[in-house]
C-alpha cells in the first residue's frame, strides 16, 4: 500500500513538473506568436506605405509625361512665325527628351 501511495505521489510530482514545463513552453510560444503578429502588422503597414509612395510617384510621373507631351505638341504645332534659331545642343536635348 505504501509503495502504491509513493508511486502515485511520484507520478503526481512528475505530472506537475511536466505541466509546469508545458505551461512555460506555451507562454513562450504565445509571446513569440504575439511578437510575430506585431512584426507582421508592422510589415503590412510598411508595405502599404511603400505602395502609397509608389502610387504617388507614378501619378507624378504620369503628370510630368503629360505636361512634356503637351509642351512637345505646342512646340510642334506653333506657327512658323514663332520659330527662330535654336542652338544645336538644345535641339539635341529636345529630341532626346521628348521622343
């Protein structure tokens, strides 16, 4: 009887020790999951900010392209009376930039 009691007591002590270790591991896993969730949220916020910045830059590029094309159209459609001598270096720049 005493040996049975001692065996049960040892089993209970082992179970308590295992439970304590598992609880510690579960708490560590929960903390790690919370840190990962926070990092994922930050990464998502950063990704959204990068996309927003890229969209803004793309819109600015589009507007600049439209203005450049409009300026080229105005230059090409200007009457001959508005024409005058242009330095070859400027004509070369105009040709490269607007084509």
